[in-house]
């Protein structure tokens, strides 16, 4: 029995280090290869020894697919390919391919240079790893090998994020990566066609949330920033270098322009400058508005937003600063946060999801006194705001996508177990499909019943079509033909052609049957009586009385003979070929009832 | 190179049309008329290969065929059809048959038998489809003939089982267009089974080909359009199609569901998997709402549009569309809108600062949450934040229509509309502002909403700001703070964009007159009066101060206690403003002043209006013109023209009429003057110089008549006759002047013939009006027409001359409403001293912004002209999309003009002005074949005969620099 097996190595009932193994039709595919933000030990990378137990990675995996450039989806890639060792192809979209190495390099710098970790991947490893990448276009069907093919769909979320359809034969799996069903200021909404996969693996970050309209969110955000700036406060917006940051930049930029505000907006340098460059380049991946207006002005060429310098943080007066990283767990954003936390005029706006264990998560959950490194205690007086700008689909969005793709099974990853439970129940209830939510290392096995394509010759099809009435989609039709199986290839042909192809002679199959009739008359007369009887009953068929005394109905032969022992009984010999089985058996049963008595 | 580049640029960016004279000449005579079919026959017989034959047929199709010869042509085509083996040629013939049967004046029933006949023997699917199309053309041509229709329907039914989707499509189309409306076909058709067309079409809803499914739904919709009442059973079938894999099927199915829901709004349908039942229209509404989140944006647009017209839907369903039950971690959350409302009603201003004011509240029962309701839940919330702006616009429009019919819904959707004011696409913002204006009668804005609305006043787009001003004109504000806020924001707007002055004043006028009681407590603050101290007198020329006064005075009109709060200078300023801005400041009942008789003048009908009377009298004076000597006539005319012009300046509402009549009289004056020339009394060769005067007069009359004909809106046919008559006289004048001044007879031949043609043309166009023109020039001329036709040119001229001198003055009847077209160029302002610099050979884009008043069909008539200092003139056709229509009779042209020139040594000015293009030939009745043939009628009308400048020209300083190497 063919089956699809799914094992999450990461992101199973968890957010972070997405890494899912899928076996489909004898092919093994790894979806995403991420790291975990919350850990600094071995747990930050997926446990690849699960695979390496059985040998080398390259032997086991047919390909690796990266859905987008966030580190929790691609952070372990150099480690996986260079340190553990994988030489097969890695698939990702063009923007992901461009931006991914920048982020990896940044990650490496923080880990090695700042935290002084040894045994970490090097810059060269990142470069080597990126050489194994094959870039794909949206909706382009890429043939990984003869049987395995993948196709990318637009996913919103961040620039270049994609959902991937993995297909072997007639079995398919769709992996959504992270996606967003509502468009925002710089990206469009995720979209997939009715591809009806056997399995849909979807993220479920916001499994239990239905969000307010994005317009209210935007307005709230602008209002909060505006008010903080007006009373002279500083606003810190911790963001990841790419993604939300660009959306918020566009939002603030247009607002500043409209309201004619003068307070400076800063953006942490380095990464972001490079990233903005890519946003300018990959205009086709953005939303309708930016795509349409970039000829006049590329929206990513900001007028009001300038590069940030560390010294600016101590400048007096209001300002807005976007700083990385987004969860306040390290880096510049944490530094600035420490500086500004003591003043109640200031404000920090957390625009996204925060993983448990990070500073961001702590302050959001209301903690006002934070223990920092070296037993320092930081008192947070500044205002803490949370704006759900995270570009993940909410519960409604997930349901919408499931509705669009019409899968046979759904599997939830990238979310918290408690929340998944609710969504799982909803999906099972409303779509009546099975829903799974495996933990890390747990394998889900789905039996599939793949359909087997059979070729049919046009002549046969037309002939059979012509015989019946109109084709009716609701009713199955009976078709006569011969099934030829040759080199794992099925064909349905007419029997004549099958004989010809196989070089076989046709065998005639005849059925004969004796029917005893009580009739004292002569054989000739009996035959005549049979003839007239059949003639009257079978009006649609050609009934003939031959000169030799036998009767034919179509090709069926009936002969009457005297019974050797009992002269009062006549024996009717009925003989028909296999093709006339239906009519033949009908005739016998008719004759068995006897001839009508009234006839002479 | 540069020149080449420039040429290319011109080709790409502008459409400079050269006026071609020869086009008119091409359709003069048609001598080849009778040999049409014969020629085709010969051609087709000559054809050796199918490709040849196809070429002949294609050539043939380019030329029109007269109704009389259609039948012959059809016979020949059919004959070849039978012989032809190549399917592509047969296809072309079949399509030609269809085209020919559409010819006006030809009854195609005679070819129907043949068409059906060849249909039966045809094997090729494509040809079959084309033949069915031909049959459709025939059938639609004969809507009365029931027998033929039935026969065609039979044919269609027979071919419905064809394997090709194209054939099935055409069959369904045929059924949709011709399927009989009465079910009682059996009465006359003996033995013919009743064909239930709906049933047959309905069966194809489940066809395997999506194109056929779409065609089936379209056919059903066609049946509905033709007045056949669809069965309710179709509803269920259509609902199934909503989950079709193909977007065009879904899109059509949405339409069908909408149609059915309008037909049977009150029937009851069961809800699957429950025992409840709901009204069909509610069910359909829910289903269409669901389609607003479809995967394909085409379907989404379609669904959002249709929602707007479902007014019978129950209110609780309607209100669901705006409700998306929020939750966070399984706890119920209130929307930002709800929170804002609550804050407002608790008397606290929304600060957005309170920590956790959006914290989720009560726990939700997990079982009760329904994530994909089939109901209408949140349809508009989704539609309004759709990715494609087309969907958003459709959703806003639908909101508008639904809100207009339901005040409670209007109140609810307000928050969402206000949110749309911040959309990223300007069109959407504009549309939502317009929508808000339309429903403003039903709503009152809360303060926080007003705040968001007013924030848009800083928008840099003039369109948006003006739309917002118009919205504020008719908004209800609930508190005095709201009024104050609005005033403050408007004044801010005024300082930022001084050009908005008039619009803002007008806006404040309405704001004041709508909310007198709210303005009252604000007066002391606004006028900055103090109970004890005198304050400084504000500057009377300050637009902001005028704005405040406009608000107060308009509020004071219905609030008699207000003037008591005014200080002395306010009264003085009132008097001044009442005079200078009388359209903005109403008459007030001020203490110690007599009321001006403004209330009296309001109820005077236009005919009793003294100025109107004056106009009538001065025009009546001119009637007596006939009895005066030339000198007296001239004086009278001059006097009247002067009077009319003055009147037009004083009374803006009569300006159109006065100008129109003055122009006519001026023409008459010129004519009289020209005929008084000495030229006529003296021998021809001696007076070359004077003839200049007469021919100039003729030319000017021509120009003026064109202006009269095309520059005024509301001109009726009776005026057009008179105008054309005047023009004819001018042409006659021209003819005789040339006859007098040129030597030799040869050029006269052509001129005479042309003139006679003009007369003929006049007669043909205005045959119905000729009785009104008794004793006129043309009347007399037509009497002598037979004689003129045969006479020599010299004689003709003589006759015409006497006619012209004897002709009487025709009285011009005045139309009801007449307005002169006018245009004002707002931008470029023409004041800049900085030249626009650009590299020669390349182009520079100049933004042109102009308002047009009373221009009919500006998309086709208004052109922009650029005059370069070297005398070169360039005409630019603006795109149709560049014209906006902000109100009746008003248009706004916002376009870009591309300038280019070779290098200059120093900057110089180019002139930009607007032209009104006209084409007097458009009055010609169209020949019948134009519609049937493949010649597009556009070619005919888009030819420009001449242009009238109708705006002041604006000078733009430009400087093409030589290209740097």
C-alpha cells in the first residue's frame, strides 16, 4: 500500500527551527531547515542524526526546499549542508536566494563574534552552501528528477515567501511555509489553486486568533507613533531586518509625507540597507500598488527614513527607530531598549510574535522588572505596546487556504500544541478531512490510493461513446476492451487490436445448450413452430428459417432433433458465441418455458 | 539622430492627427454596383487553391454590399460552399453568410433552409460552430417568425450532443437567444414535443467542459434577459456551480444566483444539515458573500458588485457582513471599532494609550466558533481589505448602494468607510469619499470618525481634498467640538493649499447653515471677542478670516440670537462681504437694518425677471430690422449687440443666451456691412483692396457660425438650421466676392459646383425645417435651383448676388437652456520665471489641469494646442481617462502634454490652449451598410473638420538645451 510519511524534526507543535521530512512515492524531501531562537545549545538546530543513522544525508534526501528566508526556516542550512554534509539540490525562490546569505552571515556574526561560539559554520560554508541552491520562479514546475516535481505558489508573509507543491505521480503534498492571507502595504495575499493535494502541511501560528481588519491595526499603529512623537518621546520598534520592517517603513513613510512630520525615522544600518536594495529589485513579488507605481517612484526609495547610527540613540527630542532583532533577545534593539526603558515618555511597539524566553515575550506578558545578564535588574517604565503586525494567516485565513486547496488531509506544524488542538478540531468538523499535529520526531503515516492512469485508444473510446446515450458525469459507464500492461504502462485497446499486437489467434467460444420440448410432431414442424414463436416474440431481431430446417436468430443457431429414446420429445439444440451471451441465455430461458399451445 | 528620436517619441506619446482631405472624396460615386455578385463569382471560379479563394473572400468582405444584391451574393457563396473541400474556406463562407444576413433591409429567411441543409452534411466542428453562429444571426434578425425560431431551436438541440465544445457552446447560445418564451409550442407544432428550453440548458450545467458550462449559464441569463421567467429549481443547480474549478463558471454562476434571488426573493429554502429554513434572497446573499473570498479576483469583483443590488436582504444578514467575530487565544475580542465607540460613549477621548484596552475578554466556547460560516459573516470586511483595488472599489460601491437603502446599515458601515479613507490607492479613497457623501443623509459622524475624515484634508491630491470638501458640505456633525475641529482643519488646509480657497469657503457655508446651534456657542471664540476689552480688528483680506465669517454668517441666518454676539466691525465686514461674495453670504435680519428685498427676488420666475424681460425686448427690437435702411439697421444691430454683451456680463445665468444672440446679430451685421461695400457698384478689376473687407467678413461669419453651432450646449435643431443658413449666406458671399475679383471663368466652375452641392446638402439635412424658412435666402435659392443647375457660372453668381441682397433677416428662436462652453487652465499658471529645461530632441512632460464647463462629449472634442515661437503648432489629443466629471456640465481635464523642440539659444515662451474640435459632417445620416460591414464607424466621425479655441492661452517658459556630447 503506497503511503505518505511525515516526520517533523522541528516545528512539530512548536514555533522555531522548522524542518519537516516528507516521504512520498519513494522520494524523501526535507521542507525547510531552520534554527530555534530560544536556544543557544544543540537544540537550536534540528536533530539531523535522525536521518544520518541510516547513512549519508545525500543518499537519503532527494531534495531540500526552503520556503522563505526567515532564520527559523533557513538558519540551519549551512550547518546541514556543509557540516553534516549534504550535496543534493536546495530549492528556493529568487528573492530568498538573494537575501538568505545576508541573514545567515548576520546570524553567524552574532553567534561567533559576539557570543564567541566555536564550532560554528563559517562564511565560506555559507557561500558553499548557497552554491547548491537552485532558484525557482512562481508557478514554475521544476522537475527534480524523473518522478519528483515541485511548484511554488505565492505566499505573502515576506518577500519571496512561497508555498511549495511536491508531486510524485498522482500523489502530492503542499507545504505552506509561513503565509499571509490578507495583503499588507507591501505584499499581496497568498494564493493557491484547487490542486487537491493528498496532504496539506500548514503553519498554525495564529490557530486561535481571528484578527481585526488590518486598517484598524494600521491606524492604531500610526496613532500611537504619532502621539508618542508629539509628546516628545522616542519610539522603538524592534523588527527583523526584513519583512515587517519594510511594511512598517512604507506605512510610516507615507504617513510622514501626508502629515508633514519632521521627527526623524531611523533604520538600523547594514543589513537593512542591503535588504532594501533587494526589495527595490524584486518589485514583481510585491503588492499591486507598488507594482503599479514603481515606474513613477519606487516605494522602497524612502525620503524620510535615514540610516541609524549608535550615537543617535542619546540624541534629545523625539525619534522613531527600527532596530533588529524583533524579539528583543540580542543586538541593537536590546541595547536601545535598555537605554530607553527608564523613561515613561518613550514607547516600544512590538509588531510581531515573540518566542517564549525572549525579552520581548517577557515585557509583553506584563513583566516590569527584567533580570539582565550579570544580575542586573532593569526596570521598564516605558510604554509597551503590542501591534499584531505579524504576517501570518489567522484562523480564518488558514481555513480559507484549506478551502482553496481542497486537500484530503491536513497536517499542522509551526504552532503551539494547545492552539493546534482547537484548529484541528475545527478543520475536522468543517471540512470533514483528517487532521494531524505530530510532535517533533513523531511520524504520521497516511495511506494513499494513487490513481493509475490508463491510456485508451481514441477509436475505442469513440466507438464505445457512440453506443451509449449521452455521457453522464454522475454515472459510471461500462466499456469493453482489453487491458494491456507493458513496461509499467497501461493501455486499454479493443480486443481485435490486442490480438493483433500480441500476435494471438482469436479463439471462438461457443455455448451450446439442449432444450427438451414436449412435442409429438415432426422435427420440421417443430422447427417451424419455434420459428414463428420467436418471430412473434423477438420483433427487433432478425429471425430466419433456413432451408436445412434450422432457425437462426442473429448469429444464434437453433436446430430441432428427435429425442433418441422418446419420440414424443424433441431436443432443441441452441448454440451461440460468447459475444452473444446475453441474447443466447435469454433465448434458452424463453425456449425452456415451452412453446405456446395455441399454435399449430 | 535626434530628429529621428523625436519623431519616435511623438509617435509613441502623442497622437498628432493630420487632417486628411481626400478621405471625404473617396465615397462619392459607386459605379460598380450591379456587378458585385458577378465579380465575386468570377473571382471564386478563378481561385485555384483554397488559400486563393480565402484571399478573395477576405478582400470581398472588406467592401460593403447593398441590400438589393445580398441575395445574389448569398446564392453564389452557397454554391461555392457545396463545392468547397477546404474547411477554412467553408468557415469563411459561413461567417460571411452570417454577416450578410445582418445587412439592413435584407430578409434572411430565404437562406435559412440552405443553411440548415449544409449544417446537416457538415463534418468539421469549426465550420459547424460557425454555421450555428450564422443561424443565430438569422434567427435574431427574424424575431417575429415563431416557426423559424422553433426550427432553429430544434437544430440546436440536435447538435447539442456534438463532441466539440465549440459546437455545444454555439448551440447553447442559440437556445439562449431564440428559445421560445411561451411554453405552449404544441398548439401549432403538430407532434412536436414541448421543448423545455430551460431544462435542456440546465442539463449542460454539468457538462465536462468548463467552457460549455459557462455557455450554458450565459444562455440561461440570456433567457432571463429576454423576459423568460427562470424556474426556481435552477437555484440549486447554480449553487453547486459555485464550487466549480473554473473561474469563468463561478463568475457566471454568481450572476445566475443573483438573478434567481431577485426573481424569488421570498421563497423559502432549507438550510442543509439543519431543520431551519430561510428566505431565498438571504440564502443567496450568504452564498454570494462567501464568493467575496474566492480564489479568483474576477469572481470576487463580480460578487462584490452584485451584493450592492440585493436590497431585499434581511437586516440581520446585512449587518453580519460587517461583523467578523474576533478572538485571540480563544477569547472573544472586541474590534477596534467597538472599542472606539465605547470609549466615545463613556465620554473619554480615545487615547490608544491605555495598556491592555484591547485585551481579550471572555472565554469562547470552542464548540460554538464557526470559522467558515456559509453566512454573510465579514464579507465586506474581507472585500474592503482585498489585495486587488478593483475588488475594494466594487465593495465600496456595494456598501454605498446598500447603505442608501438601509439607514441602520449606513450607520454601521460608517467606520469601515472612514477606514477606507486611508487606502493606499487614490481611486479607492476618492470612491469612498464619494460614497460617504451619497449616504450622508443617513448618518451623523462621531468625533473620532470626524478626526479620521479630517486628517485626509492634508492629502496632496486636489481631487481628494475637493471631494472631501463636498462631503463636509453635507455631513451632520454631532458636537460643537466637531465643528470646531472641522474649522481648524479646514483653515490648516487653507494655509497649506491656498488654491482651495473657494472650495473651502463653499464648504463652510454649508457647514454653517446646517449646524446653527452648534456654531452659536463657538462664536465668541471664533471672532475672538472679549466681554470687557475691545480686540484688534482682523484683516478683512485674510482668506482664513473670511472663512470664519462665512461659517458664522450662514449659521446666523437661522439663529437670530447670534448677531447679538457680533462686534461692530463684524457688522461692517458683513456689509462688505454681502456685496463682494454674495453667493457665500446670505441676507441676515440684522437689528437696526432693513431687510434687503432678497426674499422677494427668490420667488420671481425667470420670465418675470426684469433682466430677462430686457433681453426679450432688445431682441424684439431687432425684428424691425427689415424695415430700416441699411444705415439704421447697422446702428440698431450695433446697439443691441452692445446691450446684450453688457447684460451677459452682469447676469451670469443669462450669459449664454445673450452671447449666443449677440454672436448671431454680429454675423448679420457683418453681412449687411459686406453688402454695403462699394465693390458691388464698380467694375470688378478696380477694387481688389475693398474685396478684402468683404471676404474677411465672409470668413469671420463662417467662424462665428461654427462657434455658435459647437460651442454652446443646449442648441436645438431649429437653431442649427438658422446657423447653417447663415453659413450658407457667408459661402454665397464668398462666391460672389471671388467671382468679382478673379479673372477668368475656370476657377468659378469648381466654386459654383461646390456651392450648389452645399445648397443640396442643406436641403437634404434640413428638409423638415424648410417650411420655417419662408422668404429666406435659401428658400428663394431652392426655388431657382433647376435654373441654377443649368446656367453658366457667371449667371449663377449674378442670381446668387441678387438673392443675397434681397434675403430677409431670419429671427433666431432662443432655446430653453443654453450655455457657452468655456475652459480655464489652472495649471500651468503661466507665472513662472524659471524655464523648463530639457535636452533638445527629448521630451518634457507638462502637466495641464483645466476645468471645462458645458462641454458636450469632451473626450472626443477637447484638444490641447501648443504653439511654439516659430509658429509651429501641435495638437494633442488627451486620453479619455484624463477627463473627470465632478458634476453635471462640469469636466476636469488633467493630462500631460509632451513638448519637444530643437535646441534654442535662450528660453522662450510656448503657448498652451484648449481647442474644441468639430466636424459638421457628423450630422450626415449614416449609410446603412456601415454597421453591418467591417468598416468601423469610428473612422467616419473622428475626422476633425476644424477647431475653435475656447480658453485663454497660457504661456509656458521652456528651454530646450543642446544635447551634451
